[in-house]
């Protein structure tokens, strides 16, 4: 395994979060509990003095897993999310005024992140027109239809879960665990990736790489992933 100065491999989640401070904006990949950066969340949770975080994630985890762990320790000040209905603690903190929430339509959230990673400051969308989502946002008509301006999103740290990486940080995601992970990898000032397997340089087929290593700053190998299922439904 390459160990020279070009390698982006770090030895632990603890090393991967060096430089993370209170009041930062963080992105967390995943959809529900699928493809979430479990080990990175646990590392942040072990530093309860890091507080007032703004967290961008499609979901807010569940009460005892995922971002729910950071809610337990009151480390999150604001959530920018699409769906938060699986977390009772989230509900309690929001209704009691302890937590700010910016609900964003799922497709709009994805595009805000993608645009941030692409260096696009904003875009117009018809989603949300005529609803509370559109309040205090610029409206503009195109060809007789009204659109609202949505600003892009970036983060101080993006935390991503991938399947495989090489020492340069080239990434491969496995099936639906890709979800928000690839776009968030492009939108972070520092992108931290935890993976299940690190392979030798040149082992990944260039045509199969989902995220090029140019977007990645730190990679570490996680162990013993839980990979919980949020709502397990099976046939009789």
C-alpha cells in the first residue's frame, strides 16, 4: 500500500476529524440509515464540546443511531434536511425551540448540494412555489411559469461512506448506499471518507470509479459496520 505524501489515508476516524470545531457546517451522506458515515458520527459524538453544528443530511437518523447520537448530546444547532420523521428526539428538540430546522424538498436538497460542489451559486426551480418553502425567496417567471431561486450549499466538512477507495481517494459506492454521498463529496472544504475496503493504487477500474480522488481529502477504513435497516418489512 502506498504510504508516501500523496496518500490520503489516515489511520482512524479520530485522525480524520482533526480541525473540526464548534459552529461549523457539516454534510453527512446517507439516506435513512443506508450509507451513513457511522464511524465519523461516532468520532464527533465522542467530543461533546464540539457544539452549535449546522448539519446537512437527508435524514436525521433515529433516536439512538446516526445523527440521533449528536442530537442526544445537543451538538446540533440546526438541521437542513428533507425527511426527519423517524426521530422522536428531533421532534422534541424542535418543538421546544432547542433545534432550528430548515426543511427542504428532497430533489431541491440534492440539487443545492450538487450545485455547491459544481461552483454554481444558485438555481431556479418550480418546486415549492406557492408553499411556505417559497417564503422570502426570489420569484421569477420563465415562459409563463413561476420559479423560485434556491441557493447552493457547501460545508466545512463533508462526511461520506463509500465501499472501496484507493490511496488517492478514488471512490466506489455499493448500490443504493451511494445516495447523497457522491454529491456531498464534491461540496466539502474537507471531505472525509470512511470505507469498508482500501485497495492498492491501480486496482480500481477507472471506468467504475464513482467519485474521483480530487474531491477527497482523508480516507480511513472502518470496522464492524452495523448497517441498520430503518424500517424492516418482510413478506409473511
